[in-house]
C-alpha cells in the first residue's frame, strides 16, 4: 500500500502544479473632472460584472476582475448621457490602466434626431464626441433615433445594422437646436470591385496610345487619359450594382435626376491607386473611392 500512496501523492502534486488557480486582474483609471455621484458599470456580455463609485476627490477608480474583455459605462449627474468604452481587456495578475475619461461638463439643450433608411432590426446608433462614444440607442422599427439634452458642439453618428455596411456621419449642433440627420445605409452584397471590409470601391481601366502624337510624352498622357476614362466607366458600372436594400438600388431610392447630380460630385473625388505601363504603349490605371464615411458613396447619396 505504501508505494501506491506515494504515487498518489506525487500525482496530486503534479496535477496541482500543472493547473494553477486562475488569477484576477484589474482595471483602474480616473474620471475628469471628478465629482460626487459618478458611477462605473463594468459589463461583460451584457451582464454587470462590477459597479464602482468613483472617488469624488480625485476621480480615481479600481476594480478587480477575472481575466476577460469588458465594456465600461460611466454615468455622472453633470453628464447628459453615459460615456461608453468597449473592448477593454483584463489579463491575469495584471492591471489595465485606462487613459483619463473625459466627461461632457454639463447637460445641453440640443436634440439630434433622424431616420436610418432601410434599417434592419437590431440597428444601433452611437453618438461620438472627440472620438469617444457618449451615448447609444437602438433605432425603432421605423428606423427612428433620437439623442436629447446634447451640449452644443461637433459629433459623429455611427450606425451598425445587420446586413448593412457600418457608416458614420458628422453633425454639429448649437444650443436649443433640433438637428435632423437621416442616414441611408448600403446593403452588403457580393460585387466585384467592392471591398466591404476596407470600405472601398476599386476599378481598373486600360488606355490605348493614339496612332499619332507629337511627342512620346504626349502619347503616354493621352493613353493615361483614356485609361482613366475607362476606369471611370467601370466605377459607374460597379456603383449601379450597389443597393440600399435587398432589392432596391440607389437610383430607385433617390430618383434618376438626383442620383445623377450627386454621383458626379462623388466621382470627382477618386484616388489614383495604381498606374502601370503595358506592352504596346498601353496604360493601365486603378481608381479608388471610399464606400462609406466622410466623402464616401453613402455620404454623397444621403437623403
């Protein structure tokens, strides 16, 4: 029996050594400016992992947490809406230090409202100020959203909706203003030339050199112009395939005249992504345009 007991002891010791207890980590930071009544809610997968009252004197807080990814919401009596931080990672036996969390100093009197066109159920609308999420709401079944009690200033509205490309628009409001901003999203479908992940449209064009030209330089330049014109035509073909719903194209949603006018301004903002010399004096170019966000297709074709 003795050898068996020794073996069991050795096995138990090895097992305990190989499976150490999971150590906690921590999150710490400070809210600026500090005041009484500021609370921190640490969330994980929609559930509250910790509730912390911030130190009223220096604004500091700290929470011990199991390793994992968390979201933080900061609420304060002086702030018009909660401030949100997402994707904060806590590692075992380590402290994650956050940059100072800046609160909007006072509640305002402005309202930002609008409609997300063709929004799917689960559409989320977030309001950002100075690159930080300040508030978020779920759009109604009709796509309506609203933020009230907003201080005067400049904001970004970011929208995510299942089946649609994420998008953002900028907006500025003054005191007592009720600003309306409707947003039309792009419906994600497989289209050659559209990179939904990079949020870009790319098209190639090839230009043939003229048979006669005064100099080689002029000959090449004319071939390049022909290549750009070819690429622009290909961009138009790609854009015509992009939809704002499962079976709704831009031109149908906006009307042909409005669609054409807005598209002309958009196409002028292309970037020359590549230029190549080919055999026989031909030139190949690749043009690139932003799909969403400032200067993107969606911003030019907003309702």
